[in-house]
């Protein structure tokens, strides 16, 4: 049954992570290129970076681990039926367009409450830092360029090449963070055949996302100003990539890259609406920012509820397994407490 739970959990986690989180790294790229390139071309480019990243992680780890060290504090545990509840909930929430943190929802089902607390603190810091950095940067950018206007045709070729390079860098950085959300269901040491199967599954799921042009959750990107323009998409991807690089170098505690991405978009929106106009336009932007934040909170509450239910079930099962067996009291013939039972003959 462990093999079945592993397969089901891996498939659900893989599909949900790709469907929910791909918008963070590929959303702006898809939005700005879908009118100029076929979805198969974009799929092939993203798949090339994906394969190279997984192979690099598998080789560089020295022991066949593809999680880039993100699971160092989460030892392997044989998946059970309740572990599949987390990615299943993620699939359902993704269909509603809710940007749920896969790290909270999937990894926390295997992690201790101590690691969960560290993940939450790092993710909150990521949201705040991304919002502040984006706000400061785009206050300056808005004074130099007007992102409400796309670049001219002469400069578009340069920005197109620059965007593809920055997206490739971002895609690599994101995979080095979030591939652990799927690898947690797998043994920490993968054989070459297992690696090939994982890669084939990833590439297939990625093709489905490109065919759907990002899916429902792509609306988070399309709602923001100018994200379909190649210059804006490039700047967003580049800042996001360096933020992920910073947090990767900080420590090997997993974090929610979703929170970093949403924080980045919110900070940018605030800067564009206070930097491009004299009085600002907070009444227009506040509902968008608040809606994304409330979605994060809703996803977090669902994640914590499922994780706590799983841990409570594990604790109750552990108590039942360690409960002392009932002791049968045998009274002695004399009824004394210290009386010895008669010896049996050989």
C-alpha cells in the first residue's frame, strides 16, 4: 500500500504544484508571449530548463536527491493515505484561482510543527521584503519609464531576448525551491530510471499548463498593470529571481514562493499607483491588493487546518501504539501480595 500512496501523492502533488505555482515564474512570460509564439514553442523552452535543472540537482547532490537540500530538516517518511489530502485540496483550490502555498499545504504534512513555524516566519518575511523591494524599485522605474506604454518595435527584440534569459534564470531558481514539494513523496535517493519517470511527468504536466495558457490562476498576473508587456514582464521576473536567490542562500528551510510572488506584485502595484499620479489612486488598487492577500490568508487557513488534522491523527495513532497492554493479575493460593507462584516441573 505504501507504493500506492506514494504514487497517488506524487501525482497529485506534481499536478497541483505545476498548476498552482507555475504562474509565479511563467505567468508573465506566458502573458507577454502567447500572442507571438505557439504554446508548443514556449513549452519546449520551459521543458529544456526543467530537464537541465532536475538533472543538475540529481548529479550535484551526490546521492540522487533532487530537492536541492530543501528537505534536509524533513526526513523521509512512508506516505500514508492522509498525506494525499494536502495535494488533493491544492488541486481543488487551484481550480478556484486561489494562490495557495504548496509549501505549507504539502511539506507541512510531513514536517514537524517546529519546521512549520520556521517556514511560516520565513514566508511572512518573504512577502514583506518582496513588497518593500518592489515598491522602492518601481517608484524609481516609474520615473524613468511609463509601463502603461509598451516598448517600440525597435527595442522589442532586445527586451524579448532579455526576457527569455531572465525567465530561464527565474525558472531555475523557482525549481530549486519548490521541486521539494513534490520530491517529499519520493525516496531521497532516486535511481536513473526514477529520475526519468519524474522528468516525463513534469514535462507532461507543464505541457498541459501551456496548452491552457496558465489556467485559472493566471488571472492574478493578468489583473495587474502592463504585465502582458515584454519590458514589464522582464523586470518582474528579474526582481523575483534575485529575491528567490537571496532566500535560497539564507538557509535551507523551505518557504512559500507564492507569498514572495504576491508580495512582489502588490508592492509594484502600490508603487505604480502612487508614483505615476500626484495624488495616487489607492481606492482603485486597494481592492486588488486586498483580494490577493485575502486569498493567501484563506489558503493558509486551509493549509494549517489540514496539517493540524494530520498531526492530530498521527499523535493519536502513536498513543495507541505505545499504550501499555493490560496486565492480568494472578492471585496466589495464599492471597498474599508477596506470595510466589508454585514452580512448574520440567
